[in-house]
């Protein structure tokens, strides 16, 4: 595609797949960080500059052994932010499996004017779906603790900061804990051949936990459908409650044999309804 640069190419390793038997979302973010760094280098700015928001729309699964590559390009630029677009592409058939919009805060970077002008000349139209801004929770009172940990050296990227994948690994654990809290336990998922398949993510980063510091993830339910659930996870400092990041995760219960959405049992729906939080 004209104006798009290949920034990553490889495969899905079996150990990178989850209980739903497909590529784990945190490893999408690991590959995304590599692609962003490659794209940033070609544009003349540092990918270590603050990532403010990442929006992901999954349209097809990638399973163990799948070959894929990433195409990246700048799609929007103003004085305060740069948005990179990324397409995760199945290398076998050329189909896009995920669309990603990644917004960097570049206002504080004081990049030279010629860098901005050069990026502006490389802007391309975004061929993917538009981001839909979802309602946010109006309270955290019904949020439950779903992950508690501390920052380890393996969580840091090449720039020494807490990596995007490290956020999402914790939020993935939060999702599994939240599912268990409403009755979709590991034994239920195994016996019924069910999983949880994410089709949309919205990650907002507002701070970076430091090496050795504790982190807490709390999770609430902001949408409950026939087969769908939208979780909101927030990572915060357990000492004072200050937020580092928030992830909106929209997905469906998946029949692992047909690979189609499956209705939530009434017993799970009734518990989930009691844990639902109001939105703005």
C-alpha cells in the first residue's frame, strides 16, 4: 500500500496463545511497540515519547503458527499529538486482522519544525474503522480488585519505562479474574469449551509506574449483552489510588469449537448484572 511501511514480520508462537486458543492481546502490544519504534525511527522522532492512547479493533483471529506482518504510517498530526496507524496483516492471504491507532503526545518533545514538516508530508488516509468513544464509568465503587503486583525489570522497555505490553498483561489477568468473579471460572470455560474473545480495546495511559513499585488493577463491568461484556480495568497506585492507565475491553463469550459468539448463561448474567457500574 502506497505510503505504508512494513515495520514487523513474524509468526504467532504457541506459547503466545491464551485460554481462548488465539494470540494473546498483550503480545499484540509487544509487537506494536516494535512496529512503532521502527516507524518512529523512519520519521525522525523517538517512540519513547509519551503514548497517550491506543485504540485497537480486532476483526480476525490469529492462532498458533499464523504468519503475519505489520504495516505502519502516520495518519494525523497537529501541534500536540501524532497518530500512527498500524495494520496487522495475515501474511498468508493479505487480510487485515487488526486495526490500531496509536496517539503520541509530542508537545513536550519540542521536535524541530523540519521534523513536523517531514512527517506532515508522509501523512496517509486511514482506511480502517473509525474509533467509537465509549461511555466511561461514573464511579469506581463497584470495581473489584483483579490483579496486584509490582513492577519488575522484565516489564521495562528499551527506554527504561513501563512497557505497553506490561500494562496489558496485567489487564489480561484482570479480565480472567473478573470472569471468574461472575462464574466464568476456569473449570466452567474448560467444561463448556468457552473463552472470552476481545474485539475492541481502548488503552489510555496517564502515568508510568516505576521499577519496584506496587500496582493494583481494579475492574468493573460497563456493558452486559446477550453474549458480550465490556470491562473497564484501571491500574493504580494502591497507596493513594492515583491512576496510571485505563483499558476498555469489549468482547464476547466464544464457543471454542464453532469460533462463534455464545450466549451467556443466566447464572453468569445475573451475577454480572450485580457487578455492573453506571456510566457517564
